[in-house]
C-alpha cells in the first residue's frame, strides 16, 4: 500500500504539470500536439505490443505515454516551465507569509514599469585624456 502512495505522489503532480503547461497560452500550439498524440496512443488499437497480452499490452501504453509527456515538458519553454513549477510554489509561500503579490513582469507581459533617468555618454578614448596622461 505504501508503494502505491509513493507512485501516486509522483504521478499526480506530473500529470498536473502536464495539464498546466497544456492550458498555458505561452506554450506554442505545435508543442501542444505532443500530449494529444500521447492520449490518442492510449485509445488507438495499434500498439507496439498488442493489448491482448495481459500485462505487457497495457505497460507499453504507459511507457510510450510517459515518454511523450516527458518530451512535452522538455519541449516547453524553460521560463514557462520554471513559472509553472518553482514560480507557483514561491507565490504560494509568499501568500502564506502575508506578502503581497509582486508585479508580474517578463517577456510575455506588457505591464513593465519604466524608470525615467538622465544619462550622459562619456567617450573613453578621447584625445585630450591621452595627451594629458603620463606615459608609463
């Protein structure tokens, strides 16, 4: 029974991650074809090992589906994957600690804040500095 609990604690978060990446708009549509193919493989009658063989028939469906889900996670943009895993956990921890949500900024949002500042361009290799500098 404890083995099933360990498997369940790994499988459910894995499937949640696949689902969150699938519904995320930042993941390209071409990449979202991979989990659709994985689910289609489960329901198609054509398999690597036929389903008539009692255990191996279903086991190959599990292996192929798992590999396709892993390739979907690997093909997803890395910043989206980080946001769906660590970013979500950090935001939840901040809410529990009582901190307010930080403003979201990044490559995919348009709510970036700008800073107005004065700047001055200084040319490093000006001829006046070279002539007045002592020779070494």
